[in-house]
C-alpha cells in the first residue's frame, strides 16, 4: 500500500508543479514581470504553509531528557541495554 501512496503523492506533486508553471506563464502574458513576481511569491508562501502543516505533527515538543534511563534513539537504547546487561547484550 505504501507504493500506491507514494505514487499518488508523486502524481499530485507533478500536478502542482505543472499548475505553478502555467500560472507563471499566464501571469507573464497577462501582466508582465511584476505579476510573475507576485504569482511566484504566492506559490512560495503556499509551499511553505503546506510543508509547515505536514511536518508540524512530526515535531517533538520539549527537550529529550539526558538521564541514564533516557533512550532517545535506537543506538542509545542498545547501548543502555548492553551496559545494563539487558536483552541487547551479546
């Protein structure tokens, strides 16, 4: 299923890119370079808003505590278990 989701995302990214290019061409034909700059600025703001919306949920709020019990990544977890003699010990 991940393949279909990636394909759909690639399709919609292509549609958005084509639409943006057509908007710039239309702006040039309608009003010249100043309108092209305006359309490009709006496109940049829209892309930035989209990225902020997508990655807002992925951001970790708060600092990771750096105590002996903290395992903020897989490598740290394995090291901690090895030091404690846990399941990852070899």
